[in-house]
């Protein structure tokens, strides 16, 4: 990171940023071009969980390249200036890298869906077997993560 004074290395602060976010951007690469998709997510402190249809571009790419990047941000207030180049925005962000894997067993999927729903509601939910069966679950184990504030 170029500006080390802006780096967030405290894992608790990084986790707090992730838990406050409502959308995660998942960065993928299909061998020819990057692809970024905004997703709802669940976070258990070590891994991220995403739900998806079982077919589509995201799933196709993950079968080719399972190394991914994730991004979270919390925008703050705008810093205005008389000069255009002096404008800015306060924010906190997190970028992480990891390996994605498909969760295929029913109980693993159910656990992932519970983690995902807890991210948004803080409550426990039940999931019908037919929904669990047809829902694709992507688990990203985080290998490296860092934060930044400005």
C-alpha cells in the first residue's frame, strides 16, 4: 500500500467493516477478462459465503479459475474544495484474496445460508430442502486481507 498511514491492519477493525457492509464485490477472472459482481454475503470471521443460481457466468468462471478477490467499502462524507483536484471522500474499505469452492453437501449449504442470513437479520431462519438442494453456495476462504481508510 502506497500510503501506509491509511492502512488498516487490525483484524477486528477489518471484521467490523465487513460486518457493516451490505454488498460484497466478488472479482473473478475467466482467463481473458476480469468480471466483478456485487453480491449479498455471509461472513463467519474466516470465510465468506455467497448464494447463487447453479448456472451462469460466475459459476462458469469459478470452474475455470477459483482464485478470487473480494471488496467491501463504507462511504463517508464528501470533502469538498474550491479546486477540483482537492475533492475527496472519506471511506473505509477492505480488499481480500482467497480461493473459492463450491459447497455441495446439504448441511454445509444450510449452515452457509444461516451465516448469510445472520449477516442481514441477526436471526435464525429455516430453509426448505428443495431450496437448499437447488441453491449453489460459494465459499471463499480468505488467504490475505487488508483494509484502508481515507
